[in-house]
């Protein structure tokens, strides 16, 4: 099996992306990790003795310029992948206001990658193969960056089926789980307690679960948010589908902050990212923790190797 080739973007040049990328790559090289890595970012970025192997335009020192080179690094990485020269990309954090200032009005990198790759449906999976409680936790966000008041309207049965199907296929192919066990986290307190606190569980979730089971998937739910994540950590489920951003992220980061990885499902290539932001206040202090970036690179290499195995099958 050939060695995975992974592009590592440097993110916003004002943040900790260049630092954690450099330190993570140094650590992985010292471990002898079987992966070929190269940096994508502004040529003037200092990475110890190295310079980015794939340069973007120079950064002009402005927020708009930071957004421009951040997006350009992602674009050039995707170009490498689509040309067959790379197998995946690990993206360092970007600053959304900078992206918007540069004219790239996307909620985040996930949506940008979807547009660049022409993918129809993508999913945002937070994965930690090691947590503070020991076992893994994988959480797919059915809806992502939305105001809370908009979640119930956006959370349809079709969306739950789409996102759970993406997750099921990815767990089989990338994680090599033969029969993934997936839990759907309910929207309302106590998963509505049989309609006492809302009707979305009966009206949206139950038909979606029935449909997913009819497709041959092992799916349970809707289950209350106050118990489903602990059950997943105890090994009852391989992953949880969370109905909205904060209910999933609060549980996930509580047990995995610093070691979690953001994985984009549904792309024609592997994409991972660390679970933290730009942390402008830490940039240049030497205090930024590269653990999550190292985990993102490790997982990208693992998922890329799984894609080389043509015997794997999807739903």
C-alpha cells in the first residue's frame, strides 16, 4: 500500500496555525509516521528551517489579506488532490471575518470545500479516538452554524437520513467498522418525553429512524441528550448524530478538547482539521498545543489508507 500524501494548510497567518502545523509535523516525522506531508501557505511563513512547499500569494499584513491567503491555500490543496498529486488535506484554523473581508462568504471551511469539490452533501463529524474518559467519541452535527431559533425548521427527516447515511458509510470505509451502531440524539429535553416537550421526536425523528433501519442500518433513537453521549463513551454506540451544533460540541469538547478532530464527510477526498480556532492571543508565545493538529494528520493518513483499499464497501 502506498504512502498517503497529505497537504497541510497553514490557516490564518496571524493565528497559531503555522506554529501547531510545524510542531505537529516535526513530532510525526520523529515518530516515523508513514505519511508524506507538505505545507501550503504564504512563502514568507517561517516554519523553522522550512518554507511552505506549495506557496500562496504573499500576505500583505491585513485582515483581508489573511482571508485571501487562507482561502488560496485551501484552493491550491484541492487542486493538488483533484490532479492526483495528494490524497487529502488537513486545514489549520481560519478566521471567518477575514474570509468574509476577502469576499469569500462561507460559514466555514467545510462549506468552502463542498463548493470547490462540487460535492452534493457533506457532513461535519467531530472525532476523538481517545478522550479523557478513555474510549472514543464521534459526533456528527446534523445542523452546524445556525442560530438556535432556526434549528427546528432546518432539522427535517430527509436531513437526518442524509447525514446518518453519510456517517454510516464513512464509519464502514474509513474506520473499518463492519456494522456501525449509530444513535440519534433528540432535539427536545428528554427526547420530548412522549410529546410533553415538543413533537419533533415523533414527527421527524421516528420516521427517519424507521427509514434508516429499512436501509439496513443499526440506528437507535431519538435518545435524550443527557444520556446518549455517556452511553457512546461506554461503548454502546460507534457514533452519535447531534441535532444542532452546541449540544454536540459541548459534550464532545468536554471530554476531548485538544485531541479532537473535525472530519468532513461526503467529499471525494479526505479532509480533517484540529478542533480549535485561530487563538490569536497565543500566536507567537510558544504556548499553543499541537496535539489536535497532530491527531488531525494521523487521522487523515489513516482515512487515506482506507480509501486505497478498494475492497471496502459503502451503503
